[in-house]
C-alpha cells in the first residue's frame, strides 16, 4: 500500500525548520523505516548538497530516523533500490526533476513507491509525485527532458498556497493561475495545500494533515474545501 507524505513546506509560519512536521513524518515512517535516504537535488544551487543534508539531518535524527544523502552514493539507483524510505526536500522543482532523470531514478522511484516504500517530500518534493510538475510555483531555470514526473498520485498539487494577492500587486493571484491551468487541462484535478498542511496518501486514499484545510480546484473556477483531518479517495479529484 502506498505510504506517501506530500508536505507543502519545510516551515509553518515563524516556526523552525521542519519543527511542525514531526507528527506528519511519523504518520508515514513510524514502524516502517529506521533509516531514510535523502534526495537533495532540488537544492544544491546556491548552497551545496552537504549543506542541505546538514540542514535536514538533525530534524530527522530528532524524530528518531537515521538520514544519509543520496549524493554520497556512487550509484544512485542502487541507493534507491536499497532504501527503506526516501525523503525529497524542497527547492527548485525543475532542477529536481532534471537531476532525478539524469540519475536514472525516476522509473525506479515510481516502482518502489507504488510497491509501498515510504516517501516524504515537501514543496518540490511534493510536486514530483504528481503526474507532472506543471503546477509548481518555481521558475524553469533548467529544462528537464520532460515535465512528466513520478505519477504515483493521480492529481496535481500546488504547495505554498496563499489566497489572494497583496495590495498593489497587479500580477495574477494563485487562484487565477490555477484557473488558467484547468482551462487548458480540463480533465485534470488540482489540490492546493497551504504551508503547514500535508496530504498523507495511504493506498487509494489521502488524508489532510495540519491545522488548515486543503482546497480542490475544479474546472470553471469552482473551489471545494477538503477539511483538515478528512480522508478522500484519490480518484475523486
């Protein structure tokens, strides 16, 4: 059974790094893994993979899990094949997907996640479990071979969701951008997750975790709230 945690962000409000996430992480990892493989590919742009690992590792050790980054392994595929669980951090989604393809781990990750290997991803790490990365908020600073991602969840997510726009801002709001996406892609579904919110995918269902509701954006501008704590079928989106 799939065990996937799609977190909007590594922080909630003014809380510290991953400070809000312990209970959410345990939902997927507790009793299923003691050691996790970290994939830092969305970072390592303005800071190194070593620096990214050193940022994430203390939090997971505090949660009770041993963490090692994939960049220490000569064979990325072998590292994924041997992993008890995989954790994918945020950053730039286009860079993340490009590096995952270059490492040859996209298909392997898809296979292992569908077989039930636990997965935790935030921001860009949540985007890549969707069919594509087309609802990321990031700039395409690189061009991956394709925008198709892991596709282990049948709908798109939009992390870091903020409703409306600041006074004086004349660009599109997030609602407007997602309405544009659905106008071009009418058969697809999008779930927006505010910061601090996560989706726990378990088998064919998902549960909303956190103190805020998730939002289901539908064709024609309709938006349905998915209450925190509630469970819905993946196929319903």
